[in-house]
C-alpha cells in the first residue's frame, strides 16, 4: 500500500536563533529610524513654531511700540474731538436760559414753574377759584400738567452736580402741590355736578350718567337716584366700562365715579440726586483720573510746542534790531487783554467737561444693594412699572340735590364737602348676612396708546403704607384684542395696571446706522418687538414698531422730541428699553466695566455719521474689561447691501483692534486681523480703513447730534443688556 502524500504547508519551517536575532535587529533599527525621523520632524516643527512665535512677538512688540509712540497724539486728538460734549451742554444751558427769556417776554399769564414766587401765586389764585365745572377743571389741567412736566424735565435734564439742594426741594414741592390741588379740583367739580344730578337724570333709567373724554383724563360718573334693588349692572353708554354692584349699593344714596387719569400722580416721586453730592464711586474717580491723564498728555505736548515756539521767538528777537512801532505795542496790549478771556473760556469748558462726564457716568452706575425686602402682595417699583395711568375708583355719598322754589334753585351745601361712602362699612353688626358686602366686579378699558406685552397685573394703592398692593383683587381677566380688563375689587380706591419694566430686556440684537449727516437710525430687537428710533441733531423720533413681525402704529411716531422727553414718552407707552441702576438685579446682563462702556459709546457717537455699528455674539464671550461689536463704513443714502462685510472690533478702553474671527467662526479668539494694527482709541482704529468721504462726514457732525446719540446709547446700554 502506497504511503499518503503530505499536505503542503502542514509543517512550519523552524526559525533558527540566528534568523530570530536578525529580525529583532531589523525591527530595532527600523524603530530607531522612525524615532529619529520623528525627533527631527518635531525639532524642525518646534524651531518653526518658536521662530513663528518670535516673529509674532517681534511684530507685536513693534505694534506696541508704534502704538505707544503715537498714543499721546491720538489721545490729544480724541480729547479735542470730545470737546463736542461740553459744547453741547453749553448750548443746552443757553437754550434753557433762552426759553426762560422767551417765557418772560411772552407775557401769556402762565407762570414760570422754576420761579417759586410765580408758581406759588398761581397755586394760591387757583385755590381761591370756586364753582368750577368739570369741563373748566379739565381745560385748566392742561396748563397744570404742562407745568408739572416742565419741572420734571428741569430735574432730569439739568446735570445733577449743577442742581442746588434748595432748588430740588422747591421743584419737587411744587410738583406735589400741583398734583394734590388738581385732584382736589376734580373732587370739587364732581360735587358740583352731583348736586344737580336730579336735573340731569336719564329719562329711561331715572339715574344720572355722565362721560367726559379728554386727551389727559376720562371721567365716568353715575348717580343712583332711583335706588332700584334690581339695577345692579352699571355700564356707561357707548363704552364697555362699568360695574356690577351688590344690592346694598343699589339701594343706597350713592354715586360711582371712575376718574381715569392718563398720568400717574399717585406713585411717589423718585429720589433726586443731592446737589452737593460729589461722585464717590470708584468708577467716577477712574473717569476723572483718565480725563486728567489725557489733559496731562495734551498739556505736555502743548508745553513742548510752546517752549519750541518761545525759543524760536527769542532767537528771532535777538536777531532783530529794529525798534518797535507804536502800533505793535498796541496790538500786544490787546492780545494781553484777550488772554484772560481765553483762559476763562478754557477753564469753563474743562469744568463743564467734568460735569458732563459725571452725568454720563450716572447713567451707567449700578446700585450696589438690591432694594428693600417686599412683602408678597407689595409691588416692587424697581422691577415693575405702572402703565396706562391711574383709575381712581370712588363710591361717593350723593350730596343734597337742587330744588326749584319760586323760580329759584336752592341747594344745601355741606360744609365737609364731597364724602366717600365707606364700603364695606367699618361695623357690619346691623347687617343680616356676612355676604352682604361681596367684591365689586369692575370692567375697565385699557389706554389705547399703551402696549402690554404680557397680561398686566392689577394693583391697588395702599394710602397708609404708601405703595401699590395686589391683595383684595381677584378674578382678573384681560382681553387684549378688545383692550378690556375685568376684576373683582373688595374695596374702592386708586387702581393701576402693572407691567414688568424689563419685559424687553435683555435685547436680542441692535444696530446703529447712518441716514444722513447728523441723522442716524437705531434699531433694537427684543423678544417681543423691533423698535426703530431716529436721532437728528438734538431730537429723537419713534420711526416704527414691529410686534411679532407686524407693523404696529403708535401715536408717538413722527413726533420729534428732545432725548429725555422722548425716553419718558416711550416708557409711558410701555416701550421700555432703558435700564435703571437696579435693573441688573432683575435681568441677566452681560456686565461691562462702566469706564470701558462709556468710552465706547462716546467714540461710537463721534463716528456715527459715516459708520454703522452692530451687535456681536462674541461680546458675551469676552471678559468684562472688553467689548466686541461689528462696524462697517456706511455712507448716508447708499443702497443697502444684502450681505455687508462687517469688521469685528474689540475695545478695552485704551486699546482697539480688529479681530481675525468673524460672526460665523467656531470659537472666540483675540488674535489680531492680518495686516492691521491696534490703536489707543476706537476713532483712530476706524480711521485706518475709512474713506476720505467718510471722514468728511464725521468732521461735519454737529456737537448736539453727537451728544444725543451718545445719550441714547448710554440710556439703552446696548453693550451690557444684549
């Protein structure tokens, strides 16, 4: 039998010891070679990295040296440019004096509210007037509200360190007196109307009803003459305003009055800064130190120039041998006389510059402590705001009625005047059931010129505690489309609607864009709206509002106002985009150092005639010592570009630079953009890539326009609240 053939490869060839050693040796050589190659590659890369780092450091050192070399020159130029702010303040002071003079020569009989004698005389004479009708009081109220508005503007527009404490006390005292007297006059006129209620009774119902509408006041009066127990629903004709009253009121000699004042004279006046108060915050001192540093740099340069000119003058004088003529001596005398006036003007502008800086800084100052603790039902007016005016709801005792006797109208006049009906009464022992005094259902119309972004809260005024409270109010229902709000009220008194003051904060984005020389458009986008504001010279105007991407009409549109009047008007309309010193306790802010922020706003305003500025997402990423925003040249009247090329700038207060990243980059980096330098100011940074035409527009900017733009930027605090 033949043997079976062996399968190929079934038996491995045995590796000898020598071959194994050879393999190990080859592997070791290969490993060493790879390690050597890796080492050489790493060394090369490290050398290249170090060389690149050295080049970058050298480049950075040269840039820093260049920046340091021109720093004094740039700060000097900026200091001269920012002279527009004290100039604008001086013009505002002149305007205030001019308006006083115009009022004086006008002689229209109205008092100047800033002069205590005139306003006191006005108040005394009006107190003496009696038997004024509601129509007469409403007509007079226009003048009174105008006087109150003027006093409030004086307190707001005058820089705090220019106000004397006695003047603050005088103005606030006059405001309170006018407010109290106006309300007293409405009560006296209501009493006069109710005395003749029986002669004005409605034929169908037998009760009296009166509605008076005015731009500042809406008045509803109903007198219960028939005392019909089934007549529990009171609705004023041609309105949806009314009450559901209980049986006890339906059978009582009462009158219901709803006085809707479109203003708020109930909430106490906010505290005004003391006149003698000096800016004590650290930031204010830093601003003053910075200003002194700039002035020192400027004066140093000027001194050097002066010395150089003096040396040249001396050398020329030594060479000259001719005798001075009488005319030359006279010219020198005139120049000596003019010199003190120049020095006085320079000193005045320097002091004014410090005052403006301090006033601007107050707009950026954050309170160190949160307002006091509030009870659960008490309204914190630092977080919330009254909106749409005050609804004065009163149940009044019906006064004695006119009686006809032998052709005469006779009426008993009560010495105590108009009396309020106490509901519920202080003692309820004489009444059968506990439910005899249920809450009164109230239906109110929301002011048509006010915007509520959320359902409003209803609050009542606590006269004893002097604050707004939400207790005693239930079953609140808001119909936004019909502009109606209904609720149940346990006891009558002043009532108001409340909205979160920070409902539109923080902002989602913003843009400041030129429209023309001395004219810009500020657009702020929030969760609920997009608001556009035009700024022209020393005036502001609401250009448009969009709610849920739909155009919304406002009565404020196309009305030019001074910045502070404009801000007040927007707040009263519910369009609040103006943080207060307490807002950072209620809003998630992107905190920035006030010194950095104020410098950014001032220089943005200087450039606003020819450059657009916009929001950047990287501003929230960089630290509080820096701000980041987008900028691009935007010459007025140029066609809008679909995808504009923005430059990303970072500014730390004393250094501005273009960033290499853009809005679509994956991560934040402070790396300098290629082929750019950094500067000590935003103005000179932007000047690097500005066209001649853009710089011409900037040089043509009006000082009042720059001041107004800066004030709006300071008031909105776009870099901290977006």
